[in-house]
């Protein structure tokens, strides 16, 4: 008999769990905004070289009776397509002859120079971004993507640091701190005076985002019953989906990077304020020799769930009897090396590393360059968010009926197939390419939903947070590597898609080697994991079965009488 049975006795998925899951899931509306914020905060406005300081377009337009767009042609050459103005070059001298209606001047031979007077940024899509404020264009364009890479580096660091700290200090404590850190440093980034300062604040904000996500997932999983994990895990992920559409609406409304940054970070002060209501994981409290605190938490849950009669029945002795094996295992100190020490844990960790990396790699490869689709960036963000809804409903269905392992592999293989299919679509068929990209993003999103739930079910309580932090670092590495792959299209246009799709196929193969966890109680010890992997029963499972058989025998005897 384990802790899962104890949760059923205090109300199962009752009123407390509804409130608990909802409050922890609400910040997900803005976690998606944090991860995709760079699309808008560092959006690249249409730009061209500023004209020489001794000229004024408004004055020249009055003198020559032509509009300003026509005048620009005498200062700025066309780009390689011939349809737009060049972004990084201007004529060394004004080309007055180009104003003539029948001019046949060969502009390719005219002398050009760099934008020595800076750039002019149009405000049709964005009023102000980090790109326009710090001129992160042309030779400085890599600095624009560097912001996202630095942020993801923070998320990676946070997964390592806060994953370990929460196993030591508790899920609730680290989660509360992460809310505060994100609120303070996120709002501070909106006031950044320089590019370097902004990058530092974004790095620290990324750490906090990681702390919020991994601790929120574990705190939810450890307070809900086995049979509700699938539905709760999938439905709560919809907060991330709606968050993507919320981001598009806020970005369209504000159009100023500082205001947008402030609006998506300030609500974390509210999350910090109400997070003190959360109960610490009773499992974690018992395993850290704080059984009295765990008992108080269970009594509180029972009272909120309307099971006050259980308060007198559940004592420290009853709690210990349910978690006897876990308490014995908790006497040992576990580190990240324990994730690779035993055969079962090693195989699980290696397979999950591949799945996390490829899912994030493909997801951010598609989601972090919305301007390439030739559609309004705000509309693309809404579409990319909306496709997650049917994708996650699909994930919920297959998770419930096919199990975790098959679901994980199917999502990865389908996303790979769609990415590969896009290679063969001509570039002029933009609508079809965009549609396929949305489908690919949908399946990678479904894969994310599955792996978050799956990972929490595969690792035992004594090392769950360390495991979550460890394997999710691969997701952060994937998100950092994804934008870098896009430059390979200069070598071969299809190469990025081949890399993204190939990675997903490889990860789908690794997913096939993971054990199934559908309707299986959460493992509490490494021994439970090894026993499940080998197909035998652990000591705690044998004891649970023996107690169940004894109870059935007693009931049969009473019925006979």
C-alpha cells in the first residue's frame, strides 16, 4: 500500500486538487509568453539606411513634387530581389537621375556604402523593439538572436540549479522564490538602459521560468491521484496554449517592447502572493524527516475535500506504514549520478534526454522565426497557438488509450514526417508550407505535453526533481541549438528541415525503449523503477499485494459468516 491510496482516502481529486492545479497552472499563460517573447520584443522592423544628414526627404518632396518613397530610390538601392529597398547599403552619392520616369540607369554599377548615418525603422509592425532601439541589424544582427540564446541559457541553468535545490529545500519553497525572481528581474529587464543589461536580466529571468515550470509540474503530480494524472496533465497544458494567443494579443495592442516586457512579467507578483497557499508535497516532507508537517498537509487536504472524518484516522504511524519503503530509501543521498547508476535508471535517462532534446529542437526551430512566413507576425502567433488545441486533445486521447510510450513515439514520428514533407513543397506555395509548419508545430507541442507528464511518472519521488531538471536541460540545449541550424539554409535550403526531422525520428526510436506508465502508481524509490523495468515486484509492491490479499480474505470470511 502506497501514498496513492492515502490520497484516495483524503478525497482523491477533490476540491483541494481542483484549486491547487488551477492556481499552479495559471502562470502557464505567461510562461509561454516568456519563451516566445523574443519574436515581438526583438522583432525586426522594415528598415533601410538613413539618408545623409544634409538632406531631408520632406523638403526634397516639396521641391521635386514627388512622394518620399520615390525620393528614397535616389538614396537607397534595391535589394537582390529588386522588389524592396536594401537594408544595409545606400548610394555613396544621391542618384538624381533615378527620379526620371524613363530612367534606364544600371543601378548595379553605382557606388554604395554602409549605413554610416544609422538606420531608419518603419513603425507599421512595431513601434519600438530592442532591434530598433540598439540597431541590431546588418553586421549586428547576430546580437538579436543572441538575446534568445542567452535567455535559453538561463532556462538551462535554472533547470540544473532549481531541480537540485527543490529536492533539497522542497518544491513549494523553490516555486515561490521563482515567482518572485521572475517578477522582479522580468520587470527590471523592461527598464534596461543597455543591451548588455537586458541580456543579463533575461538570463536570470530564464532561470526563474525554469524553476516555475519544473516545480509546478512536480507539485501538481505529487498531489493528484494516479487515475487523474493523464487528464490533469494534458488539460493544464492548455494554459500554455492560450498563453501563446494572449501574447499575440498583448504584442499587437502594445507594440512597444518595454511595455510588453513589463505587462507579461508584472502578474508574477500576484502569483507570488497567492503561492503561499500551496501545500508542500507530503511525499517530499516524509522523505525529508518532516512527517508532522506532512501529516498537517494531509489533514488540511482532507478538511478542504470534505473528508474531516479521516483526520483522526490518519496518524504519523499510518503515514509511515504507507511510505515504509520510501522512508528507508530516503536515508541515502541521491545525486544526478544516480540517474545513470542502475540499468533501468540509465536507460530511462538516456531515452528521455533524446526525447526532450529533439522535441524542443524542432519546436523552437519552427516557433522562433515567425517573420519568415510572409504573414503578419501577430496572426502567425495566433495560428501557431491555436493549432495546439486540437494537438493536445489528440495527445489526451492517445495518452489515455494507447499509453505514454506509443503516444510519445507517434508524436515524434508524425512531426518528423511533416517536416520532411515540407522539403518537397516549392517556396512559392507559401500557404501550403505554412500549413505544414503549423502541423509540425502541433505534433511537437503534443510531444511536449506527453514528455512533461511521462517524465514525472518515470522518475521516483526520492530523485524526481533532480531527474526532471537533468533531462529538461537537454530541451534547453535543443532550444539554444535550433536557431543556429537555420543558417545552414545558406548551404542547402533543405538542410535545416533534414536536421530537425532526423532528430525527431531518432528520438522517436529512443521513446520506444521507455517503460509504460499508464494507470501505474508513481514510483517512490529507485528499487521500484528497477523492479518495474525488470518485470518483477519490489519489496514495497509485494507488501502492498500481500496486504490487499489479506484484506480480501478477511472480507470473504465475513461474507461467509
